[in-house]
C-alpha cells in the first residue's frame, strides 16, 4: 500500500486563517471598546466633570465652575492671568469666595459679568464683555456654571473678535460637543449668532472682526425685548379708593410684539404693589389681549389698583415681560417704581 503524506502547508494555511480572523476580531473589539471608553470619558468630562478645554493655547481657555483645588491647578498649569466669570458677582456664595481666594493667591484678575443661559444676552453686558476682552491680560479662562451655554457664547464672541474664525467655527464652540443643545430657552445663545448672520445678509457682506465689533457694540438687539413705558404724572392714591390709569408701551425693537390673552405667551406689562416690608399686596398683568404691535408702534394698557385699607408706604413696580414672563429688565430695560404714601 502506498502512503500519501499529508499536505502540511495546506493544513497550516487552513489553521492560520481562523487564527488570523480571531486575532482581527479581538483586536477590532478592543479598539472599539477603547474608543467607546474614551467617548464615555469625554461625555462624563463635559456633562458631569469640569468641562475644561483649550480654545486657543496661551490665549483662551474655557471651563465649568471649578472647585478651589481644580481652579488652582488649572490656572497654575496654564498661566491664567484673567478669569471671566459669567455668573455675576455672588460674594455670599461659596464657589465665588473660593474663586476669589485663588485669584488673589495667584495674582489673577477677576472679571464678573451677569449673564443668563435662558434669555437673550444683555446688550450692556455684551459691550462690557468686549471691553474686558480688549483690556485683559491673557491667557483668559472663561466659565459659567456648566461651561456649556454662556461659556459657548462668550467663546464664540472672542473668536469672532480676534481670529479669522467663521460662524461655523463659532457654532461648533456652542454645540453638544461642549454640552450645549439648541433646545428650549438655551437656544437663545444660538439665536444671538443667528441675529448676526441675518445682519450680514441684510448688508450683503461677509463676516469680519471689524463688522462684528461694530454690530455687537452698536447694533445688536435682544430680539423683541426692547421697549419703553410711558406713564402719566404719578397720581395721588388715597386710602379706600381704587386707582386706574393708562400706561403706553412702545415697541423699540425691530421685531413685532405679539401680545396674547394667555399670561405666559407674548408681551405684557406686569405690575405689583409691595408694602414697606416688601410683602406683596397686589399684582396683576396688563395687555391680556391678542394684538401685534409693530416696531415703532405703541399700545395703551390699563392699570387698575384696588383700594388699600391700611395707611403706609407702598411701592408700585412696573415690568415689561416677554415669552414665559421673561423680564425685559434681565436684558437691559430699566423697570420703573412709584412710591406712594397712603394716608
């Protein structure tokens, strides 16, 4: 009988293929798990961590509100010279005291800006931000509470002022990458850049730092949240007597005011009476009707106050409000207060 030797080369090839496939499969799985792990770490860093990022090395950094220890570490490592706090002065809060302590220890300038993630940026605060950016020593660290919404806005403004970044670059800095989502009230941050883009279209020009600087300093409007309230001479308010008069609200924005019978939809005039201790005695809303007030137009609003039985000092506060009762005063309008001595 003739014996046939086995084809060892063929056998090795047949064995090698499954082994190579297995190695490739495990290597791919390991790579996938590594990517997912890094992605998860970054998501946690943004949404639940410090959200620290380098925007421009040795120029601008961004973060959430850092702890005292983390701020000291981050500021020392990056040579931070100025902290721009978008949460406003809060000297009674622990986080603010810790930030001030670190700034004093390291010789860092501390700048406070009062901003909100839920309303259009206040034009006065935006002008102040430009002034801070112009004069402050760099590197700067810009932060709000989470480092997502207001910080994204402030970062975008810096890029438009001092670099050749375009609006797409800026919108990336105000995106889910940093924990910001264009949803509900935080969309106001995105709409700020929408307003600028619409302005560029209206003048048929491309963005430039010079055009943006002029727009933010002299032309930016916070949506429909611009108005004037014309009141008659303050009348006398006697005890046990009602008081009614007409106030005239003027639309100073370039957008229509949509007034509505619904209390939380449209533009209204809220008014409130407080006693000397600050207790609310009466409050109501004027302008509960459906109407569109075009730019430059005015609307008459009736104010009626009930009879006050107790003599004393009272304060009548007037406040224009927009969608969801967002106060015009949050965006720069000065509320009006009348003082009454009722006898």
